[in-house]
């Protein structure tokens, strides 16, 4: 975690030590490129970090890691992180269940983390829907396999006629596809509750995004990292430094320097100028183009593209330390969803209100998979409630704290319905609103997934490359949000930069 001398030449400067910035820097350092990370905070990670209150160290944002897999069944994320030695530096833990979903008075179901177990649990709960359940899960698998063959395996003979399922279903709304198989709205939400991991309701979530997510969790199991996501962020930083990279903390970027349409360096917020042939920005694309590059260097067409996108949701998150073990308040699963209505459009609409009476809640208790997540005899719990920033931005400052704790109280009332006595065991609690996330992440609206994850922001329509030579984007704003996509985005950005530098060298 070293400082950097002003005016030092680098091949690449990486702005931001979030998931995408770290993996981009690791990839570039591995390639032998002289790489520098600039990070405005004092620790790496962005959302993949932790903080301490009392005797608890709270996980900030990782709930379930997708796409990692096991040694004998590796997923794409494991393969990607292996090149940096992360599986040897961190202990990855498999979760036995996907989740428990509770709709009070209507449904309480737990789905195991495998295809057969999930199918059996759903059929046991909805015996009349057996044929639809089996057919739908089969469609998820087959559609994803076609998608993988085209976009990952790069089948040279790919065609609409060869891959009919992908052609038919890829951009269809997930709810529309579900309607072909199911009648009961409860089974749709039981299978579709992961929509919150993208922030887009089933009526607008592209089926390929749903299929990719569900396939990843069923095929490779959801996972967690012992000691939390901060352990992975630290391990990535260690790899970068060990391979010749440098990092400068408490030092954000003020400007990306551009000359004749090409990146030439970065000016830090302290006024230091660092020359570089290329830059990877892990900042939001809005901040990258408007604040860092400057409008005078950005083609008008790029702003038209930005104008067609909307900033995604942030969250109201409660970080709770309990003075008891999970089972003492009835928590038996790591991942618990609590909703009041199976209609995902209603849940989505509630994300634009201050009240929390009808919201989509995700309660994670890390001790079920990692007993070391908190001191003996205690529990670490996070409760996430997706919220857009706008209602919080319009609050008069004098009303902020009252609104914050009223919203948190509403969440706790909902939790008490499922886990009686929860309140009585609270030892520590920290409440983060969208304004908190704005301040810490320095992202528009405190967005945790980047832009709204509608079809136009899918992998089909986004690219890590930017309209300025030598600039690439990484992180949630460069494509789909979430941990696995943001981690792997750094690899895409690094590949784009390496191609550019190779062309630059050939042109000299």
C-alpha cells in the first residue's frame, strides 16, 4: 500500500480499487505492465469490504457469490481468480441451500443448492405444477448452454437456426416465460426471487439474465468467503503488489488527461500528475465521462447513450450484531428472503418510496456458513432493502435521521414476523441509506448495480471499451452488476487495454 512519486510513467493507471479495478490491475500486472491503482479510500474493495462496530466486523455487500464452484466442478469465476492464486489465498465456502423464502401467511419454502433438490422441494410444495417445474428448470439449463456455446465457447457455426432457444427466449421478460409454465403466482416468486440481485422485476428482467444467474447457483452452488469479501480484496491487492504493481490509497483521481483523443495520464485530487498510456476506470461511466474526462473530450454520441440509461437502485441496509447464536432467534439458513406480496412489480414500485412496509427484504446471517463471522455466541446479520435514491435526495436535512430510523424500524417489524425476538438480541446496529452509499461509493444515486439492469444494459449491448483511445471501463457500470460480473469485468477491461497498448507499440 505504497504511495507513488509524481510524474512517474506508468503503462496503466487504474482508477478505483473496487472489484473490477482490482481484477483489472491484477491482470495487467500479471502481464508485466507497469500498473498503478488510485483509490480514494484507505482500503481496497469498494463494496467488497468490511467495517467494525463494537466487537463486530460487518460484511458490507457480499451475500452469495455466484459462479465459483468447487475444485472438481469449477465455475468461470474460480477459473478466472485462479490465475491470481486467489483460491490458495482465500477459503471459499459452499452454501447448502439457495435460500429460504417467506411470504407470511402464504408461503415458507427452502430450496437446496442443486437442481435435483430444488426441483423436489418445489414439486413437494406445488404438486399440481410438477410438469411445469421440471420443464421450466430444463429450459433454464438448455437456454444457458446455448448462450454459453455462442458467447463463451464462440461456436463458429452459431446461427438462429442452430440455437433456437436462445433466439426465442434471450430477451423475453422472465415473467412472460414463466407464464408459459405456471399458473400459481407463488411458484413464480419462489423461482424468481433472485430478481432482486439485479434490481429488475420479473416483468422486465431479460430471461437470459435470469437463466444465467439461476444456472450459476444451481450448477456451482452459491458461496461465501471466510472472513468476508475484504479477505478477497486484500488477496487481490497482495497479488498486484507482489507482481510489480503499485497502489496509492487516500488518493482519488481528479482528471483523466486526454490529448488528441488519446489518454496520456491522470491528475490526482492532490494535484499530482501521473503519465500513462492507458487508464482503466472503475468509477461510474457518468463520472468517468463528465467529471474525469470532461465533456470536451467525449463524443456527443456517448452522451446520447448515457441519456438513454437510468441509474439503478441503491439500498437501505441494516448491519446487525446479535448477542445470540442464529438458532436462538429461528435463523436456520444463511440467505432469507421476506416479501409481503408475490407481485414483483409491486415490490419494485416500493423501491421508490421511503416506507418499508411492502419491500423486498434479504436477510443474510453469515454465521451459518462461517462460524468465525462474529465472536462466539453472537451472530452477524445484514438486512438489505433495495431503494432508489430519489426520495432520500429530496428529504430536507432536518428530516433525514427521523426518516432513516423510521424506515429501519419498519424493516425490523417485518423481520420480527419471521424471527420473533430478533429485536431483543440486537447488540449493535448500523443503518446505511442510499445517501450513505453515495458518500462511500461515490456513485450516482449510491447505485449498487450501476445502471438499471434492463435488456439494453446486458452483455449484448455493452462493451468495456470507451470512445477515447486508451480508456476502458470496469465494474458494475460497464455491464451487469453484482459480484461475479464486476470481478470478471476487470478481465475484459484488461484485455481491451492490452490490445490497445499492443497496437500503440506497433504504431510507433
